[in-house]
C-alpha cells in the first residue's frame, strides 16, 4: 500500500512540476533568440517603412538577454518586446501560455458607434452572418437609406442578395466599418464585388525573394470582377471608417476607391497593409510577421492607414456620453446634399 501511495505521490509531483515554466539554459535561449531575429531579418517586409535598424535591435536585446538569467516567461516577454519595436499589429509571438502583440490604444470614440446610432437610427437591426442591417428613413420620411454594420471580416458577409433586395428602393447605402479590426481577405473581396460595375484593377502585391531587406518580387497586379447577382453601383454609398479599422478593413478601404459612387467618411484607418506568414522557433514557439506588401492601384503603400474622402472626428464617448455621432450624421447629411433635398433642422 505504501508503495502505491509513493507511486501516486511521485506522479502528482511530476504533473505539478510540468505546470511551472522551466528556465532554459543560456545557450538554448541564445539559439532561439538568434533564430527569431534571423527569421524576421530575412522575411519581414516593412523594415524600411518602419525605420527600424534591425542590427541595432539585435545587439541591444542580446545584451539584455545576457545581463541576467531569464525564466521562460521573462524570455518570452523579452522576445515580445524586441518584436514590438516594429510597431506592427501583424507581428505576434505564440507560445502555449501566451500570445504577444503590439499594444494598440483603444479608440475612445468607439462607444458612440452603438449608443449614438440608437438615437439616429430608430429601429431594429437584422442579422445575416457578420452583417447587421436595416432599412431606415429620416424622421420626416424625406429620404430612406440602407444601413449595414460589419464588425469583422472574420465573419461571413451574410446573404447579400437578400440584404440588397431590401435596400432596392432606398436613396443611399451606409456601410459602417468602424471598429472592424480585419479578418479574411476572401471576405474583403467578396464584399468588394458588390460595389463595382466592371472588372477593374484594385492593387498590387510584392513578396520577399531573398534575405536582403530590399529583395522583393516585381509587383503583381490584382483585379476583381463584379458580383454576378447584384451590385451597389447605381446609388450613393457612404462608408464609415475610423482609426480602429485595421488590416483587411484597411485593404477594403483602399480597394473600394475604384468605385465611383463611394464616399468614405470618418478618420484615417489604422493601417495594416501587409499579408502575414509564420515560422517556428527551435523551442516550438511560432512567430507571425508581415511578409507581403500590398499597394493600391497607383502603387501607393498604405501601411500607415487610408485617409477618408471627408474627415470627421467624434468626441470621446467616455468624456461626452451624450455627444452626437458626427461621422454617421455627416453621412446622412451627405445623402441629402447628393439628392438635392434640404436637410431638416430641429
């Protein structure tokens, strides 16, 4: 019996020991440090745009590594800090206990998207896939417009033929992409196909062809064709954007400029014009990084964000919870202007 208890106790000790991060030897840490640095050095695509001297970063962080013994956790966060020097939301370090990422300050105006919208759009929003939508009229019933709010390109775009059928008699469409942090580029292009009339050039991409920081392929042109079902090309489309519109949303915002009937309103988007790839370190951790540069149709790189056609800023929801949603109201006023109808005053 005592032998059985001893065996069970030994198993418990072993199991608990597995929960405590070990402290790797200095050689193992240096090996993984150098592996991570080299992966980024040879494959990351935005060193020039970020203005980062990667050799200087190497020497500075290697010195930190050798200053004192690092636990598994402290080693992970040291590597994370090194990657965050790039200030790139597409760069992450993955382990079985945490995921690193460049900290992005929250947009203090985001709360207005929900609460102020309820004041300006009375009625229920229906849901299809990741799309919330509804047909609304102004209080005076002067004009009507279809409203769509798409929170993430990671979700499907919904049943667009049904949504667009509902909007058929509306005077304009408002697509709200504020707070959309990105997601699938496939969903981006699917949604985009409803906004164009004919096949058109939407941009270019280049990828790394060698280990040098300036070794890239020739630009590859990308085209998109319109949806064969229905499109939004015959009436005004107002797209709302803010600084929390990132990645695939940033991609959508520069591609949709090819549509002549689209007006983008709000703040400059948050950026993120790189397509990510990933690689594994010797210790099993994985790193994700920007590997492909995306350009607009004029070969302009928009990693830093896409400017709106009409710049409008909201107040901080936390400071002024009763503030109006200027971005949404500007879009509604623009519809009145396009239609030649006087905007009703209170």
